[in-house]
C-alpha cells in the first residue's frame, strides 16, 4: 500500500472519530442539566385554593332547580371539623357583563366529608385524603347562562370562616332533550411577538402590537355566537418554549381570553401547558384551571378527559439548546405513575381510566379526550413515538401507555376519541373487542397560524352534534376536516395562512328601523348552514312581555338588572350556506340574514 493511501485512510479514520466525538459532545451538551434556564420566577397565588370544584376549566352543568355539588378542601381551615350544611353559603352571578348586578343565593342541602369524586388523584401527594362535599339547590328560575360561583363558610360557634370565588364555574343548562352540541378546540398556543427560533417558526399574525392573542379572541367571538352546550379544549393553550419564564405571561394572557368565553369549557392539558419553564406548568394548570384528568356526564353521555403528558419533572424541563429551547419529552405518555415524584399528574391514571369506563358501561355514548391520541394516523400513534432527525437523533417520545390506551378503548367500547397535538385533521377507527362497533379516533387542526405561509391545514374547530346518544356529525364537509375560523379555507386544499383575516361567521347589531326595538345582521361564509344560538340583543322591554321577532327565534327575554325598561333578548338564527372565498385575499359571498325584534303592545 502506498504511503499516500495509508495516510489517506488514517486521515479518514481521524475525521470519523472526530465527527463521532463532536456528535457525542453535542448530544451530551443538548441534554446537559447545566443548560437549564435559571429563571427564579415566583409561583403566583393560586386561583383554586379551597373551592376545588367546580372550576373554570372543569365546570358543573346544572339544570334550573337542580342540585349543585361542590367540593371544598378545608384542611387548613381552623374550626372546620364541626361544620354543618347551614354553615355554608353559595351564590352565583352571571358571567355576562350585561347581567352584572344579578346575584342568586343557593340553598344549602347537605355537607359531608369523603374522598373527592371530581379530582381523581387528590390525596395522592400527601394532601388530605378527604374533602368536603357540599350540595346546594339552584333556583328554579335561574337564567340559563354561565355563572361565577362564590362559596362561603360562616360558622359562628366554630369560628371557621372562608370565602372563595371561581369564575365561569357553573353552567345553568336547559333541561335538554337528547340533542346537544359541543365544540372541540386544540393547540391554541398563546405566545408573545417575535417568538420564532431557528428551527421553530411562529408567526406574529393574529397578535396585537402589544402581544394580545387577537386570534383567540376572534375564535371565542365565533364560539359565543355558535353557542354550543360546552367547549372541550384539548390542550396546548400556550407555547412556553422560547424565552425563560415566558410560560407565566402566556398563561395569564390565555386565562384573560378564557374569561371572554360565554360557554362552559372543559380543559385538559397538552405538553406545552406542562413544561417546566421557570415554574411547573402542570402545577399552574392545577392551581388555576382544575384537575389534569377527570370525567363528566352530559345528557346520558360520558366524557373522560386525560392527561397524556404524564412525564416526570426532569423530562418536562425546558432547556437552552442555544438555537431554541426544548424539553426532553414532548410526545404522549399515560401511565400509572408513582405518586410524589414530580409527574405531571401523579396517581394511577390508567387504572382510574379503566374504572371510570367500566363504571359508565351503560352510558349512551362514551367519549375520551386527550391531547396526544394513541391512534393517529391509522393506528401508528405518531404522538407517542420518537421523532427521528435524519436517522441520527431520536427525541421527544418513546412514551408508555399507547398500547394500553388502544386496548382500553376497544375493551370498554369507547365511541370516539378526540385528540390534537399534530395540528392536522385526521380520522381513523379501530374495532371494539368482540365486535359490535368501533372507536373513531379524530385528531384535529390548531387554533393559531403556526409558522404562517402555505399549509395543508387551516385554523379551525370541530363542531360535534349529538342526537340520541350518537355523534351524528363532527366534521366540516368531508367527514374529516375541522370547521374553518376564516374565509378562504378549504378542506384538503393548500392555504396561505398569512392571508386569513375574515371570520367565517359573524353577527352584529344593526339599526332596527321604524317601530322596532332591535335589529341584527348575521353572515356566513361557510359552505354549510349555521345555527347561531348566541346572538343576544339589548332592547326596550315589551310592556306585554311578548315580542315579535323577524328572521330569528326568540329563545328568552331577561329583564336587565336595575332597569326594568330594558331587556336582554336571546335569539336563535339560522343562516344559510354562503359561498366561501377561494383564498384569504379572494373573498367569498356571504349568506346574510337580517332580522328585527318588535315589542308586542297591550297585555
Ligand atoms: Fe402538543
């Protein structure tokens, strides 16, 4: 072998070894605990302290005249041992600004101590095992609305006293038939301006100059108009991944926007919501929104919400990787985690899920919601596996629980699993064990604009219609797609996200004209008819209490507090299908519906 050849081989070997060493150093560096961002953020005071249920993120739905069962953790309240039902007081006030001033007292019925039924893993971390369950009678004439709840303790002899309020905690709902609707939202990703990094672009579109998430406020406006019976939010409310300590600021912006939603909202956490960036996002969620996993029932149908990011704290810490910030894990994991080890949700979640589903084997419908669904696409579970970078670097996943989840859904005959995380619309199904049906798995698009530019997915939501215990519709047009928030969005087509501006559905007050008390105009740029149940007009009260309504159906009239001459009129409006625009800059032709309300004179 010539000298030159030998030298060449040597050089190549040295180069390969150097490259391997460099790669090792880089990977070690990326995962080194020395590159945690020291932020020193103080954990802000909790909004959920003693009144632990219902909460803004896990509300109670009660019919007028029905029973509201609250849960209170009074372990740190002196003199709480001897409390009786009469020592508790509760009142609720409508969240809607126009009805400010109304306050309804609830009649206390029963107070007892026992395990929490609403916060499944409460007590798992050495907290008190028992909570107070206090039930109250809701007034039979309470207006169906979303209410803020206040619960107070005033026990003279015992000396115990407390008062705590929880906004948007109680939804008074009409005694429904077996029809209801709900909306699912996912991946809202409230973030600050200039949030892009080299490997993760975030557009500033939809953010105000001061960083307000206008895109979320616009989405909420449409949801308030459509007014489903409730909203199910599938996680990733924030980003929490660009600058040290920003998680808290984003969470506050999200919370303030959430207060504009006039529909009860059930929230479950995604990965971004539980990153540890200065503070532990999972703890913020519990301290301000509600439990990380739980279940609830509506109209004979059972809904189970899971925490699919059940990683120990070390895996959730966001670290500085120079170009961008990243946690060790961002994919799904659902397991029976040991308690007290910094897991997002300590406690045996899989065992609880099994119990929860078998307890509701008789429900007309079983729905499970989680951020990372275990199936999409077609059973491959992309939200649980590792992400592969060019075959040399695997990260983000390998989470446990995917197979177990698929098995549980099949064994317990779950009808539908709603998920997000992948920011795309996808639908598939797997058969139930023993036949007789199948579990539909749907994954959905996000609420924000991602990196902007061209995309195969537009910002949207699922509008789910339930009739007689069956989900009769959950998609827009093609059986897979989400409903778009903006005109110019078409299922399956590429869309320039930078051009999306015009809301797909809107309504506004309009000069009512001669003799009328109020008027409105509603527009629809969707290719399907929409039913708007949330149009509310303020008008002169009819002396007869009756109104003639053109172009809409009057659901109810409520006297404005403090002013008997004005009333709040709740309307239901059907707007026919419009012609959607080709793109954001090529507007469509809206279908318009105009109407007005006339007070009926006489008695
Ligand atoms: Fe996610």
